[in-house]
C-alpha cells in the first residue's frame, strides 16, 4: 500500500488522515511544521453552515453536517444560522438562495427574527434560518479527529516539514502556505480578523450565528462573550496577520446596535488569520502532479466542509474515485475558463 504523507494538520488534513485510516489505509503520516490546528483552523470563527449561494459549496457543507452532529456538544452546538435582510433587494437575494438550498436538501426556512431574545430587529425586512447549522470549536474538533486518526495507526508528527519526508503520495492541505509546496496552485493569502467582546450579560445558550446579509457583519456566542467578524471593505491581500483597530471599533458599534446588551462591553481579544483564496472562492481538490494531490484553497470554508472533503479525498486516494462528485473542484477548471464564484465568503 502506498505511503501517504499529508502536509498540514489543520481541519482538512486531520479529516483526510482520519478517513484514510478509517477506510483501511495503514501507512499514513500527518505532518505539520508547527502544531495541530496552529494555523487558520485554530483562528477560525467556528461557524458551520449549509447556506451557500452555489450548488458546489452547498453540497460539500450538506455532506459535512452529519459528522458535526455526531460529535455534538461541546465540540458542536446546532444553534442555527440566522440571516437577516434589511433591504428589499437583500431579502429577495436571501429567498433566491434559500430556494437553491432547499432544492439540495437543506432545511432552510423563513423566520421571524424577533424570536431571538435581545436582538434588535426594527430594521429587518425578513430573515431565513437553518437550525441544523451552528457553531463549533475548530481546534477542538481537529484535535479530536487527530486523536481518532492516531488511534487507528496514523503517524502524527508536529514540528516537521512534510515536503522532506519519504512518500509515494503527498497530499497538500497547508492552506495559504500550499503554494510553497506546489507553486502552480493559484492561491493567495487574504488577511481576515476576528474580535471578541464581553462579558455580555444574559447571553442565551442557544443564540444562533446572526448574520446581516446586506453588510456581511456577523456574530456568535463564545462562552460569555460575542465573537465578531465581517467582510472587510478593502481586501488585505497579504500574509501578514495584522489586526486593524479601526475595524475593531466599527464592529463594536455594529454589534451594540444589533445586540444592545453588548453596548459598552470591552474587547476581550482581537486576532487575525489567513484565508487561502482561489480565483472563484471554491477549493482545489484533486491530483495536481505526479504523486501530488491538493486539498486547499477553501477560501474561509475549509473547517465547515472538512468532514465531506476528508471522506471524499480518502475514497479517491484509495479507490481511484469517490462517491462524491469532486469534478467541480479540479485545478484544470481555471485553464478551461470555468468560473462559478461563491458569493457568501464571510
């Protein structure tokens, strides 16, 4: 059996290692130049949603939700994802997306946003939600999958560069660093940041991920704090993980307006990480060279899609094909001019 080395012990690499071992592979090395979940995974928002704007992304997310549900609390809490529209155009777009999502089996419904205690909704024209979705602990989930993989015989190596290890197959799951291992990958690092404010009095345990569809601003409960994020007005195409303090203050004002109980609470922490962006915001999954396979370029969605990706990649590596259709994610699509941009990149 081929010796498979996986470069990167974030959510994607961990899931591939786990599913390979689960399907009977025995000579597997999961290597990371740092520690398990030390990169983008450990800095992620932790949202798990099926509400995307394109079929390709919905399918990956739909296939992933089962593993999160199996993990359960405290690693995953199905508190739901609530999308708010504050304009008629925004509401029409939400309803259009919901129609696509429902056609693919996602239980999205129109809801009264006022059902969420403490949420200001006087400007909300309409809302949709999927209550199967929710929030998770990205680092915790990844460590759990790594532990399961190790129990099944995977050789987990931290502080080791995978590129120098003997192998028959190299699987690149290194996020924004993936082009260091295969320069032909069209991936660019995009700096994104998060902020936590708190403690916020009276936060309900079932507070959903709340997202303003018209602005991209969103927040979730993280213990007694709120974790904030937003699509930034000017993309920061850099590998520097810097916090923009002006954005911190802007987001504090936004959350105080949408969730008044958070008004005036201090910043607990702010941090930045890197999205591994492709030209169309869809991942690259498949063979990219002789003995080299890529699963990267997830454009901020890798954690929530990692269960489906891990299972499908393991099937393709071991059996030559997967029951899940991976054809939309091949590297060759860029040379062929295929473009199907995902619109909900949060």
